[in-house]
């Protein structure tokens, strides 16, 4: 059984957001086109308290219950069966969806008989990367949809380096036309 994990497609990571990924919302076109092809669709949200050590590294973003933490309006959320909240503590970055603390993602996927996990969303060089590498470590066959992710690219090569690191860790790089 195969699941799609949509990582952090939230207003603050899209155009005009507090931690803008250039044209971040463009990932929703390819995500929306394939959501119906999965046995299960789930999503993560960056969900920070007002004060956290994470904001020493980053502008304030995705504060829980704020507009910036909402899904971008262009994302079709109707197939999402569960949302995993991460970065909820005051000291951790919570980059990986496997660090979500409302529900354990690995247990949830196993309960739903998922062995293949496809990953899309934002941002390639942080939360997508961390979630994808953790998925391999947890034993899931892990695919990254390269035409449905986008990078922050503080350094212009960060996105490409992140994809290479995911592949090196055992993730399979594919795209939305192959699912
Ligand atoms: C993210 C930086 C800070 C992400 C979250 O979702 O990739 N990046 N917090
Ligand atoms: Zn964050």
C-alpha cells in the first residue's frame, strides 16, 4: 500500500510568507494532480510556539494557529486523512515529520499497512530531506517527487545537494508523472 506525505505546504513557506520558498505554492499543481492515486494521503505542518530556539536560526514562521501556519489555499486538502504537527517544542527544530508529537508517523503508517511512502512539499533542503531520510531509516520504501518539492536555497545548490543526499541515503528520486 502506498501513501503520499505532503510536507509543510503552508502559507509561511509560500509567496509573501515569513520564510518564503520562491514560488513555493507551485508544488500544489503536481501534488493536486496525483493525490487520488494513493491509498492514503497525509500531511505535516510546521507548528511552532511563539518562542522557540528554532527562531534563532530562522525568521518567526508557522506559529501554531496563525494564518502563516495554515495550508496554502491552492493545496487540495480534501484527501488528507491526518495532519502531523512538528516543531512544537521550544528547543527542537522538528524538521522531520517522523518527529511529530501529536501522533507517531511510523506507527500510523504501519497501522495503515503502508510500505511505500511518497514525499512532496516544502522545503527540499530541510523538512523534505529530513523526513525522507528518516522514512528510509524506519524501513519504508521511500520515493521523493522531484517535480513536487521546492528548496529554500540559502545557498543556490542546497536543493540539488539535498536531493543527492536523499538518494545517497536510499530514497528513490522520481516524479509525479510516474505515480
Ligand atoms: C522548514 C526551515 C524551518 C521546512 C521548517 O519546512 O523545510 N524549513 N522550518
Ligand atoms: Zn520551522
